[in-house]
């Protein structure tokens, strides 16, 4: 048990999927895991452990933004021994060829700052995914016939951004999508020697303003979870 995770030692699997929304953690556990048991309710940030194809898996909510994810990822890896952590979440497309419901596999994650910035000081550390997870996720997506894009994303500090000039430069430099958590996850995985990947479903399209409805978001995220699970145990 830690400050923010009420699970006992042994109740967290070595493989963890992390959606931002705790209710999405509940949905994913009930939909994809066998014998799922709720192992964390602290602050309403739900976590479940069960099995997928005989493999133990924990699905733990991270909350929104890098500071919140940093709390849970630190404790999962450092205190509970998680070895593989995959973020499953939504993202806003920044390129015209990336469409709603597409999957983005984040090879790198650019950011203005993260909770780890104080560690690096003047160094611009380049957070990146684990290559084995990344390549396995891409193979899984291709096998399912899912449109998947591999490349760089942007992890933002804010949801309501007011920097159109920055958006323009990221689009110009090929950034695929924006979300709010992956960069810090990749940094923490590097720090502790764990594997990390972000598998993201495009729910919004910045250039056009189009977005999935709440109902469509729920029905469009299944492929993302399956890809993450298959990649974790490839």
C-alpha cells in the first residue's frame, strides 16, 4: 500500500495499462480481463487486476495531466514492481492524414515541461517509447486492419491551450497528435528501467474541429485496449 494506491503488495501485476479516466479503467477491466478485482479505490482513482489470456494485468487510472500520472506511475513502478506500463487514452490529431478513431503509437513525446524538469535542469531530455512494445503494437494494429500511425506526439501541460503559434510549428514539424501524459510516463520508465508505450485513440481533430461524441468515444476505444494487451505479451 502506498499513499495513493491502496493495493497490497502482490495485487499489482507487472504489466499495467493506464487510462486517464478511472471509469475507463473499470470499463476496460470488465470488458477485457477475466476475474477482475478492484484493488484500488483511493481518491476514486480505480484500479483493477485480472487476467488476459492467462497473463496477469492491472488497469489503473492515472488522472489527467503529467503531475497526476507521475504520482501513479512512480508508485506502480517503484513500489509495486510494474515492469511494463502502457498508457491507453485519447488524443487530438494535429495532421490532416490522421483521422478520428485512428490509433497513434507515440514513438516520442515532446513537451514544454514535465514534473521531471527539475531533475534535468538545462538538459532537454528526449522521452521515447520502448521499441519492442512499439513494434509489437504496430504489428498488432496491422493484423487487425486498424489504421495506425507511428511518430512523435506532444504532451501538453494544459487542455485549453492558447498557443496557436506553437500548434502551427508542431503541425509543420510532423507532430501527429496532442495529449497530456505520455512524456512523463516515458521519462519515469527510463529512470526506473521499465518499458513504456502510449497507445492513443484519436477522439478530436484539431485542424478541422471534428470530435467523437461521448457515445462514440466509448465504442471506439476497444481496438486500442486490444492492441496494448497484445503488445505487452508479444
